[in-house]
C-alpha cells in the first residue's frame, strides 16, 4: 500500500483538472459503432487483431457487455474461437475450467461453510454478510465464468433479499450458495421453486408467518409482481389472496427454538396444521386441496404463463441490451422462454446473438458494481482483503451487495446512477485503486504497459485495455497534456486513473 503525502497531492493537482475536463467529453460510442476512435496499433494486449477494426470493436464491446471486463487471456480466447462461439461457451459455464480463483482467500471465508444454526450462535453476525460480499467480489473479479457471475448478480437483484436484518443476514448465505448460484444459468422453474423454499426469502417477505388464521400476502404479491408476471401481468387482488392461501404453512424453523422435533433452525418447513385447506382459484385455474403441492402447482402455473415469459425477457433485455428494451427482441426472447419452458441459457442465446444486441454495444451505463469490478479486473489488481479494503468503496458508490431494502432490487437504468455524488464516489475509488492506497490491493502498472516507450503508446495501450478502443482525439489530448506535466513516479497511475474515471469507462 502506498501512502500519499501532502506534497504528493500538490504534485497531483493537475489530475483533478484533467478528470474534470475528461468528464465533459462525449461518450465514445454512438448508434453505429466507434466515434472518433482509431486503431493506432496493429497489436494490442499481446495478440494481433483478427479482421477489421470494426470487427474487433464488436468483439471488444461484446466482451465488455458479457463480463465484468475482459482480461487479455479472455480477449485472446474470443479471437481464437470467434465471438459467437465464445458467447456459447460462456452460456455453458461447466465447459469453462476455473483456474484463476484465489482459492486460498476463498477457503478462508469459513463462515460460509457453517450451517444456519451455527451462524445464529455467532456474536458478531455482521461478519457473515462481510464474507458473503467478499466471496461475490472475488468471484466477479477472478472467475473465468464471467457471464455466469453477471447472471448471479441479475438473479440476486431479481429475487432481492435485504440481508442487513435478522435473520435474513444469516439465511442469505444459503440462498446465495444453494438457490441463486446453482441456477443462474439453469432453468427458471427450478430457480423459482428453489427461491420459494428459501428460508431467507420466506422470512424477508413474511411468508414464514403466513398461516390459515393469520394470512400474510407479502410473498404472494411479490411472487406475482416481481418474480414472475410483472405488475401489468394480468393478475388481480383476488389472485394475490388465493396464492397467499396456497402458501400458508410454508415456513422456517426458528433460530431460538425448534418448532418441530426434527427441525433444524434455519431450515424450510411445511407446517400442514397451519395450512389453509380447500380449493383455490388462481388465474382462472382451480388448485385442488393438496397441502404443499398447491404452492408447487402455482409455481408451475406461473412459469408457464405468457406474462412471465414476457416479464423475465423484458428484464433480461433491459439488463443486457438497452434501458428501453427493443420490442422485437423481447418478443423473440419470450418465445424462446415459452418454447423451452424457461431455459435461461437458450433465452440468453436469443438475446446475445441478436442484431439488437450488436446495435446496442457501448450504450449501456455501468452500475457501480460493474465499474468497481471491471477496474479491478482490467488493471489485474491483486486482492488480499476484499471485504475490509473494497466493500466500503462499493458502499460509498451506492451499491453495497445485499443491502437494497425493497424487494425490487437495484435499478437497472442509467438515470438511477448518473449524478454528481455518484461521479465523485467513482473518482475517489479510482484514485485509491490507481495509486495503491487500499490495504491489500495492488496494481503493477509497469506490467500493464510493457513494450511501450512513449506517453502516446502508454495512453493507447491502457485505453485499449480499459475501454476496448484507443481514446478519441479530444480525450486523448487531455490525457497526453497531463502526462507531459506529471512527475514520472505518478505517470502510470495518473494516466490509468484518468482513463478509468472517464465517461468512456462508464459505458459497456
């Protein structure tokens, strides 16, 4: 870790001015590809370009869209097999061998291996979400299954659980490890069934206390509105009430006492004596009295409903294509969803191989988590203390993991994230990262610019690595002017910080 003195800050006074000037530059990408950017080098990231600059632009932008930022090895792999084949490979994560995960650090997250009963007995339960956050950040930063990690983030928000409270802070561990991660690129029906029996979800949305004598509609309403059909999906208040009846008795063994002799605290349990017997009428279909099977039948009904196909497809297209999802692509994705009974990889294949996807490249704004992780990946930063060093910065940037209070998850459009306070927090993070002032996090800048000798070459090399293209002329000149004025010891982190804080790095 580097300590910057007051004199160092004075020497870096030009950096703030350059960052401000860069913030006024226009985004790099327009409706028809790169604007003003030129491929100045015949060789980048150690691998020769394959095809025209426009083809390479599509490849690089695609990699930035389907990952938290492509490493040189991933760029090389995509060039080797072609971007369309690379997409298919990422859609099948079992084909991608995990060789880069920091297993020593992951193995040190011992709380994640405990069962809920053991976690409930801890005095400092705040450590639990700390370790879960560290696990997520390390996997986002190091996993070669990048699209899978993006899908984990997507479903974590789709099935959002605010984990700051008790007992959700304990139960979210199992939800992440047993519900979200195994099903992120699986079948939506399997994922929905798993979520419906997730103790974290049932406590967060109050279904653990939903009984025949004290009905609670919270989970039923969010199951219809947020998890499946969408607010305009065609269900009624009566449907909500009937679904709530069907899910009475779906509960959780309490942490302080066993509700049943064979119950383990933190486990899902169906309490038949608290279940509302009798027929239910949901979306025009009669659900016969059959105990726990009533809720399971409703989940199957929702998975097969056209509104669910439409709603899930809309959210996926918004996440991976555009804030205003193209109607044509939603329709095709929904058809795939219906025809495959909710096969997530096939729906994603329809989206990622589409012309609408290619036309949108470079036009989605990164959320704080994406900025945060992509900066780590693209600088090849080494990470030793992810929770202590990194998590506070993510909180300041406005997207701490598992901390969104309402069940709709973090917003997914640019207007929610653009603003002065967000810009300042991103700049602070980039500066701390670039100048190696965070304990246990370090960038070897010299290794990133090997075989460069001039300021121009350094700027172009880092520009291509960080944003997939060299900077347009106006922005490049701002960075070049800064490079000509800064002390040599601050040159590389200064140039890196400028590019990472620029508007171009905020796009994907």
